[in-house]
C-alpha cells in the first residue's frame, strides 16, 4: 500500500504544537475509528444511565436502631429497696 510510509500523527497546520491522527495511515485511520466508537459508546451509556454511569441502588429500609441500650443482665439478683409507706404509722 502506498500509504504505509505516511506518519501516524501529523502536526497541526494551525501553528500550534498539536498533532492529529493521519487518516492516510492505516494505523491512524484505525485510531480514528476506535476513538469514535469509544466516544459513541460512552455517550450511549451516559444517556441510558448504564454501566459506570448507573445510579447506585436504593438501600433497603430497615428500622432505626435505638438511641439507648439496655444494661446487661446482672449475674446476681438486684436488691430492691423496701417500699415507702403510703400512710403515716399509727401510734
């Protein structure tokens, strides 16, 4: 093929230090096609919110935990105080 001696990258003619893919080189043309396919696939994935652009799944509902905790059970019975008298003692 006559175009095999063409460079893969060519310098931009706009006076900048940028390069672009040379479509006259088979590798340059392949890079152009792969770049367009990649960009198109990413645009479709973004539009459909799929792949890496998918939203995170909603967490399942669970009841809230208590803000307090019960004391652990004692190994010995807790001594309860004697009940207070409700009426004054008779003389």
